[in-house]
C-alpha cells in the first residue's frame, strides 16, 4: 500500500499544478481531476483496493469524449493540455509503488511547463515556483529510505536543490544558442484573446476598441519623445466603401523605397509590438528606415510576412514632417474616388453644393473641417445609425467617434471629386516616466484621413482634430466629456492606479525585453557588449563550456567538502567514538558497517552496552535517516568511557 504521507504530498502538488491551468481549461476538467484526487486519497486512507479497469476505462473514455466535445478535437494546445491534465489525474488512480508516484511527479513537471503555452507573464512564472517546489519536495520524500523526513526539511532541501540549479539555468539561458521562432508550432488556438485593429472599419468598431486598456505596443525613442500631436502610428489603409463598411479592397503594390521628401530630421525608435494576429507593423508617419521583418506598400502600410502571433521587436526611423509628392495614376485615382452607386443622398448633395461654390480641393477640405468644428460632438457612445450611416451622422445625430469623422470626411471629399482614403492606427501614447518609454494602448486607436492634392501628393487631414483638438494633443481623456465611461488608465482621477500600473508596466516591459524577447539578435547584441567585440558561435561555445565547468566545479567542491570527515560534525563524532573503542580493544573490521560494529562492541563491552547502542542508533539516524539529534550524539560521545 502506498504510503499516505507521500500520496498526500503528491496530490497537493498536482492540485497546485492544476491551479496554473484553472483559467484556460473548461471548468469540468479541473473539477474532475480534483474529484479523482479526493477519491484516490479516500481509498488510501481507508485502505481500500484501487479501482480496476472496469471502472477506470469508462471514466477515461468519458473524459476523452468530453474533451473532444468541449474543444472540437483532441489535438492542439487547449485540448492537448486538458487531455494531459485529465490523464495525469487518472494515473494517480493506479499508483501503487514509489516508482509509480515518481512517474506522476515527472508528469506534473511537464504539465507545469505547459502553462507557458498560454501565458509567459511574470505572475505565471512566479506562481509556477509553488508547484515546482512542491513536486521537488515530493520527489525528495519519495527518494528517502524511511519516509520520516519532516515537511520543513523536504521543502528546505527542495528549495536548496532548485537554488543550486539557478546558476546553471542562467548560464544556459544567456549563452545557449537561440533558435529563431518558437521551439515548436502550435497549429490552433493562438489567435484567441488577441485584441487589436480590424481589417475593416464601420461605425463603432474603433470606439469599442478604445474601451480597452490592453497594451498595443511600447516604443523607446533615441532622444526626446516627440509631442503627442505628431505621433501618428500608421496601420491599415482603407480604400473601398460599400455604404456601411470601409475595407482595404485589392492589395496595394509593394514599395521598394519610400518616395517622399523628408522635411524634418528622422526620429529613431524601437517598437515592441504585442501579438494581434494581423500583419500590420506600426510605424510613425512616414518611415524613412525600416527593418527587414516586413514589406512597405505603396500606401505606406508596413506589413509582416504573416499574421503576428508572438511579440516582435524592431527598429525604425520616421520623418514626422514630409512632402509626399506622389503622382496619381488613373487606377489609383479611381480607387481613391470610389463610392457605392446609391445611398447617403444628402451627403452627396452637400458635396455637390460645395463643388459649385469652389473647385479648389484645399478649400473643400477647409469647408468640411469648418462644418465639423461648428456643430458636432466627439463621444465614445454615439447613437446607432441606419442604412445611410453617413447621412444619419452628418445631418441627424452629429455625435460620433473618430471613425465617424474619418469615414464621413472621405465620403464628402470623394463625392466632391477629391481623391481621399481612410487611415487607421494609433495616435499619441502615454509616457512612462519610470522607464522613459511610450506605452500605446488599444484606447489610443484612431482613424484619420489622407487627401491627394495637386503638387503635394497625399496630405494627412484629421477631422477629429477639428471637433476635439485635445484628442490629438493630450489623448482621449482630455477630449471626452466627464460623463463618458473611460478605460481605467485614461481616467484622470485614478492617479494612484496609474502610478501602480506604470510601475507594473516597467517591470513587465523589462520581463518582455530581457526574458521573453531574448532572441538570437538580442543575444548577439548583449554578448557583443559584454565582450567588447562581435562574437560568433565558437566564442559562445567556449563561454558556455567554461562557465558551466566553473559552476559545476564550485558545486562539486561544496559537495566534496561536505563529504570529507573534517567537514562533517557527525563523522567527526563517529571517528572520536571509534578511537575510544579502539583504546578499549575494539577496532573496526574492514567488512563491518556501523550497525554490525556497534553490536559487536556492545557484546565485547557489556558494561557500556546501553551507551554504545544509543550512540550507534543516533549515528545511523543522523547519517542515513535524516534525524537531527546532533547535540545528543555530541554529549554521549564526549561522556562515553568504555568499560
């Protein structure tokens, strides 16, 4: 029968492992696993036999069927981890020996590491220490001969073992060659829970996103951070309108080299972009230097080669002042003037009226902006619009968010014969003074427009700035009325929460940069700074071998020191005890162990029998049993006088 103490430790450890996965498993999986653990403990406590295959097989099949129904399959990240958790719990139902329990401990280790497939955040890594220590303490108890180790001794030894492994882990982390990309592919579930800009825009799409405090990306500038009014982080560009939704239309051509004239010195920066399952890589208008992680299109979208499913760090440089100056060909002009054949008649008539008053494109732009500035309201909660959304917004509600202004402005410009397009992305950001970097959140999502003007090319026009200039200059909180429900990090009154979140974001950013973001490029840069020159794989191999040899040598020296008699108080007392017996004529034979030696000494010295047996028992307990009565042994050996 499996020892109850070992089983208790094992089940508690597995319970901690399951807590790691509680947020992403369907509820019935951890509940069933806990129920199986409770059943297993009850059977051991009552000394009842374990269930046979007639019971376990139906439970196993039912669990697999439940996972199949809940996840739509047995493969993939979510279903695979759920199946592993359930099978580990079922494995406890057939553990009979210490070897069986050791196998379950190893399964627990693997299941713990699987938590990193869902989140690699600092809280997950910190909490993972609990099940790892508990599993290691369980393994210590299982490896012990008599199972009498106290709980604090197990935990102390487990912590010591893990602490000894930390230097080796750090050396391997820093020096072991980094493999580009993930270690293994996870074919599904990766896009779940990702937030970000969509590949289309309709009334309400960006205002809904702006309610989120989630971080879109972080940016570090080389030099002073530009003012918020110049921070337009370019994303999707929309050309086609169907009367309700703006879309990109046909793909834009690839641009080998930016074709605009920079009017200001380039601003260099590093972006750490969170995964959003879309191809857009955000850079400031307009980029003059781009990394090789993506391609630039003719409408200045910077696109990754595949949807972004993991955090990406890249360097770029942009000129915030520029003269785009492109020439509009017939096909691009047609794209930039496209409108559905019917709908929004009042908006069309307004544009035609303006056109009869002036043929100048710049004057038409100013006329539209003046209209927005006169009698429109910027709000996060605009009223719903009907089939003719542009008419409803311009002539009825006159309340909207940035997508309402950008979409209606482009519609008016096109109806008046001015080529225009919608650009979405992020505007502004929040500077973290603790780390001197910019945090751009989903609440900074924004839509603006570009119109093509003769002799100037594409020119940015932000209609939202005509209604609420504070949005561009100071952020969303400054532009919205006090009655609007803002994201927590945008509320001006929650200063204490902001301070806490900025501190947490600083720590989180460091974790992302130096742990999760420690890729091959980052490794080479770090080692080059450390060595003072460029390093190659041969240098890394030498460093790795040398440091590992040094660490293992130090650990071995400590272990050897502990093994030497002069470094071990118990061994010193035993040697002193043997010397006293030798003076009394009892010497240790080469083939004798401590137990046989003390038994023979007790027979030869019957008057000292009780002292000899007690000293022998204490020594055996201290040396092999994990007991701690060193003081008593010291006193007995000191007073021992063989007779």
